[in-house]
């Protein structure tokens, strides 16, 4: 899978201290994945929190829109 990042996603990753390896792992092996409108959300549990990646898929390319970490595990993994 080819991964492209929007400028917004790269800025948020830098602000939030999230590296590309975490995003790649979430996209390749999510604990949960679902459609949200025209985009997809994948979620990966990390040390009592969850990494959330919002992206769009175009053929074999994932275009990452935004990324964040939250403690709301029940909201994203229920």
C-alpha cells in the first residue's frame, strides 16, 4: 500500500508526536476499520489509548487526512 499524507495530516502528526510507523501499522493492521462518509477510519489500540487515522483510499493508495490519539477507547473500539 502506498501512503500519501495531506499537509494537514503531517502538521497534526508533528504537533501530536505521532510518527509514520504508527500510522503505517494502523493502516496495515487496524483493530477496527469503518466507513465515515466518503472516508475511512482505522483505529489501533496503543498503551491504554487509541490511535485514529482518517483517510481515503484510491486504488492501492491511502491518502491520510488526519491522525490523533485519544483515551476514548470505548467510543472507537466498541
